[in-house]
C-alpha cells in the first residue's frame, strides 16, 4: 500500500462538540470562583486596613486627650481625691480611654454616689458627679445618706448637726424610717430627736436635744409612743421640770424621771 492510499484511509479526529448548557455551567463556575477570590482579597484588605486603622485611632498621639472638666458643683469631694482617682487612667488616646474604669474609680471616692463619664469631641472628657446627701451619722464611724446608703467619709467632712443613728448595717433603712417617725411625733411636744439606736436585742432608745433619753423597747413602738406624746403635756404642766428620761416599756403606761439639782443627766 502506498503512502497516498495510507493517508486516504486514515481518519482525522475532530473535537467533540460541547453542549451549550454544559459550556454555560462551566463559565458560571469560573465566574463564581473568580468572584469569591476577589471578595476574599477585598475582605483581607479591609481587615488589614481596619486593624491598622484601629491601632492608628487608638494611638495616644493621634487623638490625645486635651482636657477633663467636671460638670458638677461639688461640696464634699476634694480636688486632690479626684486627681488621685484619675491618676494613670488618662494617658491613653481619646478613643482608647476606659470610661468604665474611670467611672468605677471615681465612685470609690468618699461622698461620690454616682459618676457619669463621656467623651466630647475632639479631645475632652466630661465628668458628672452626684454626691451623697448625708442624713445622719451611722454607728459613730460612717454616714447614712438620704437614700439609705451607708458610706464612709472623713470626720472633718461631716456636716454639723447630723443626728446619730446606730444599728446593724442591714437594718439601716429601718432605723432611718423609725427615726423619721419618732422625730415627727416628738416635734408635737417640743422635742427634737438627736439620736436613735437599735441594740442587739432589737430594742430602741432615743436621745433628745435636751439630753433626755427615751427607752422605747422592741414591741408596740407606735402605740407606746402615741401614749407618751398624748400624756406628756399634762405631766410637764404639773411638774414644771425638765424631762430626764422616760421608759415606755410597760404594757399599759410608762415611767418618767425629772431633772433636778441632783439629777443632771439621764442614765
């Protein structure tokens, strides 16, 4: 067989035709892969830029803290205490300040009931402080606020003329409420209550502005007090002397001791 016959007899292979639907599906897969790759590249770039941008924003030199001002009128909180509470907490940049830590540090100070801390653009810190309002001296060593909260304060910062209350810390609200009731009742017969205490047996004793002492006991306090307040004006008219002490711990009455030359202090 010659070469021409051989070439004539050989068959040429042609590429197999691809179904248009298959071709379209392949191109769609390629496009999806390309889109995902591009998206991953963009996300990586954004994340890298975000990390860098956050670090830049948080840097103290980028947005330094320029000033701190207290938007409150303070009567008892001292400037030296404020400086000490903020010491070491203002060195970070404006955006990196830990506002919660600053607030907590301020609220640990004596006389501070609450503190609110805010950033003011571009570089200021605004601090609002609400002080405790003292209602009484508590157990000789602390103060009791009008909100019923026991807090520590230096003796030289205490307002003068506060009544002195005493009792278990967990009963502070009850002692304060009893004091208010007692003060209102005694005011009707011309006395001011300067002290009230609850002892370990839950028995009550009151001190008056005249130095007199009233023992109230632990039961039926309101009924006993009302009995005494109702009877006292008649008793004082008869005696024309100052009260030294009264014991209301009787089921149907009370005992009274009057002040005279030989009795200058209650016991």
